[in-house]
């Protein structure tokens, strides 16, 4: 059995990987300490656009997120006039996919939200698409 500490370490490693990818796309990005229900995981911006991101990884076919984390993400984004995104990565299957919070499914117990691999592929967009969508908004 993998310890909670090890799971957190792996998650943090992947969050820093996502920060590096956003920086490669000419965004300033950082991981927010103490992320969980208090803060989203990342914030990124390029002077015109700001993204607030909840990052999730899994080796399974479905990613689950506590409903409170998504509420925090949306509230945080609203206060920063930022776009809220959920970045998901299915280990050994995909690169990061960016998904709008409203694309997540509510669980029967109403405590978690989730998305499966196939739905994430259909509804998610790549980091390149997120950045190019922002570029198109600036040009128009």
C-alpha cells in the first residue's frame, strides 16, 4: 500500500511539471502552497489572462475530486477574475487535459465530482489549445 505522504509527493511532482509546461507556453505560473480545500493548486498568467487550476492525476480510469475543492477553485477564480480549469492527467495514457469544472459529473452522494478517461478525452483540451484560445481572444 502506498502511503499518503508518497501520494502527495507524486502529486506535487506533477504539479511542478504542469507549472513548467505553462512557463514554456510563456505564462508565469506557480504552485500554491497548502492547496487542498483552502486553495487551488496553481495560478498562471501572461499579463492579459489568468488561470486558476486544480490539478489531478490518476493511474485509474476515473479522476475524483472533492466537491469543496471545485467550489474553492471557482470562488478563487472569480475573485481574481481568472478562468477556472481542472487539469487532469491519466498516467501513462495522456498528457495534461484541461477541463471546465462544469464538465465534471456529480457523484450520487453529492460529495465528489469526477470524470472518466473517455469523457476527459472528449471534453478536455490541451495546454496548447488553452493558450491559443487566449491568443485568439487577444487578437479579436
